[in-house]
C-alpha cells in the first residue's frame, strides 16, 4: 500500500492476523479510514470549554462559527405553525418543492443566474451536502485539491470516504487564496479529480475576486475536474458581495447552508446546486443515507428568506465587532492577519508568542478563560503559528476576549 492516510492499514491487517491466532480472543480492528480522520479541534475546544463552564468557569467563546443571534423570527414562527398543524414527517429526498423553488429564485435575484429547481438538493446541513457530492463525484483514491489553511472537515471527510486530499498551501503573494496557477501545478504533479474552493474562507474570511474564481473555474473545465464551491458564508461580506462559481462554470457544484447568514446552525439544513446529470445520483444516495432533511427545518428555512431586514441587522453587528478586532488586535501584538473580507473570523499570526498554537490555546482557555481555535486545525504544518478567533458572538463578549488575550500576551 502506498504511503499516505492509509499507510498504517498494513499494521491493522497484522493486528487482525494476530487476533486470529489460536488461544487469542478476536478483537476486530477499527477501520483504517476512521483511524485516519483527525479530530476537529474547534469542537474539541468547545467541549473542553463547556466542561469548564459546567464547573463554574467564566468562558468567552471565540472558538466556533456559531451566530449568537437566534434563528430569524419568521423561521421560528413557521416551525411552530408546522408543529401545531401536526404533520412532521418525511419529505422527498431532494427536499420540499417550495424550498427548492425558493432557492432557485434566490440565485436569480441575488446572482442573476438561472438555476432550475430540479438542480437544487436540500441537505442536512452543508456537511451532508459534502458527503453526498463527494460520493456522487469521486472514486476511491481520487485526488481533490483543498487549501491550507482550510476548513478541516474537507480533509477529514475526504479521507473517511477513501479520497485523497491534495493540499495547496496558501501564500501572501497570491492573496491567501487558491489560484489557477497553483491548481495547474497540483494537477501536473498528479491528476486531480476535483478542486474545492471556499470564498469567503474559513478560517480567514478571505475572498477570491472574480478574476481568480473565473481562472480556477477555467482550469477545472480545461482539465476535466469537478469544481466544488463552498459558498456557506455568502451574504456575510463587508465590501463587495461574493460571486457564485455558477457565473463562471454552470456545472460547478455549489454547497451552501442556512447555518451562517441565516443563524440556523442547529437546524441542520443546507443545499446543493448540482449539474442535471448528477442530480439523480445524489438523490439515490440521499434516499439511503439520510432519507431527507428534517421537515421542520425545511419549513423554517423557507420562511428565513423573508427575514432579510432582521438578518442584515445581525450582519451589521458582525461588522461592528470586526472593526473593533481589526483595530484592537494589532494593539496587543497580533498585527499579521489574513484579509477578513467576509464570514466572522480573524486568522492571526501568533508566531511572535508561540510555535505551538495548540498548546497556546490550552493556556488561553486555562489561564484567562478564552476559547479559541488553534491554526493546526486548519493547516497541520504552518498552522502551529496561527490562531483563529470567531466574532460570531456578541460585541461585548468579543471585546472581553481581546482584553483577556492581551493580558496573556503581555505576561509572555
């Protein structure tokens, strides 16, 4: 077996062989793919912070991208009405027709792109959307270009499904985004089956401009690769709006969710836009893996499209907190940041203070009660020098988090 995420599979085979020796009890081994999946450190930090809170600690949460605002009022009211009506059951695997049609309308109104409702798949959050898309597009062993830093679930989901993440390191010279040239180079090294772009990005909020996204789409078409565009933070930008990849490649697979802009993380509802030829394959997978997204969440998601005024007020709060962080972080010594064009994160270089961001986040939580995510969650190599701070919480909470962080940095 080749080196890589499954290199230790031979050791697992050896364990199975030893377990079958006479006189030894059988001990089935954990699957190699499951063993290869790294922990999602942001959620590990959340769990540890929650345990401290249960023990009475005062914790400032800046570790996860979870809006502190509730789901918008129209969404909550629609869900209550559905419960009162007494009908909470299965739906079509692709989602209820009114929601799919409303999402298609959203693309016409927001981006000027015509997408038939037949190409919309309602999913159990973007997480399920990625699983469905990857299973429909990829064969075991296929290489998929992702970036470092980048959302850790990309890497972990690909490994769990038997695909190979092909990491493209981001650099200041390229604006901290994936470029067509970098994608060409990765494909020349060994052929890629797909490329996964995210704009605005997690962990940084950095956006790809139209020319860069268009060039990435061009390379994907020219090399016969799928283009997967994670647009989960669309709507949360602080300058120009983010363009959809569908403007540059009508066959791009779009992943989106109601979790971020719509403040509906726990409702677990999102969507895919897929090419017509992929829709039936995704539907068959959804039927067996999930049956459907939760009915109540779909009803609430449909109503959330009517909450623009409320949601824009929430975004204005993020903008205020972002401005405060971009002003205050350099004052406490964190003056090297990725461009925070959108989303609700700041990705900060902490190399002046540590070469181990995981240990640093442990100190931050233990000593001053601030939960933050170490950069190694997003970049296993260079991430040791970086820290992600989420400003999805309240202005006051984030300001207190910066005050406490500054105190820790001052102590050294």
